[in-house]
């Protein structure tokens, strides 16, 4: 699946107006996400749960890519509109992922659910923590875009 996303990202990089380092970050995110299958989700790099790093990185990378695309293609030049739309899309994608995880837990049961983590397996607030980390990452991505493109 990660290989398909990597190829898809490469094929869409011009339409999305991705910079080379956006694609590099996208590839790094996919690798870090895939490395989770080696029980890294049970580790705490730098004292922070691995899952938090993955969700935060997703938010950052997705926001950087979307912010550039929206800024270059948007009919509205308001930074507030562009940033709000970016956050809305990133959080929508994150919510779909969490719903997919939840559906897998309902269909396959807790434990080795559809993405190997069923709803409520880590703790009862796992979904909320994942969404918060996606939001923090997305805010970081919007901020990095603002700093980088408005020098």
C-alpha cells in the first residue's frame, strides 16, 4: 500500500505543485508509518509515543502539500481562508482514517483489528489523541508554509 501511495504521489507531484522536499517528507512519512509494523508503536522515541510522531508527521506533511496547492490554485487570496481549508481537509482525512480503524475493530474485533490496533486497545482516548496530534502537525505545516513562502 505504501508503495502505491509513493508512486501515486510521484505521478501527482506536478498537479499538486509539490516541491522536491515535500515529496521527500511524504516518502519519509510513509517509511516511518510502515516501520510501525516492527512493534515501533510500542516505543517512546524522545519520550513521546511513536503513534504521536506518526500522526503529527502526517498532519505536517499533508498541510505543507495542501497549503502550497491551495495557495497556488485558490480563487481566494486570504491566508485565513487557505489555512482554514487546509486544516479542514487534513482533519477530514484524519477522521476518515480513524473511522476506518473503528470499522475494522467492529468487524474484526479488538486487538489485531484492520490496522492492527482496534478501537480502545491502547486507551479509551486513542482516537482523540490521534486527532489532536494530526491537528498539531497540520498547524505546524501551515506555520512552516507561512515562514517558508513569505520570507
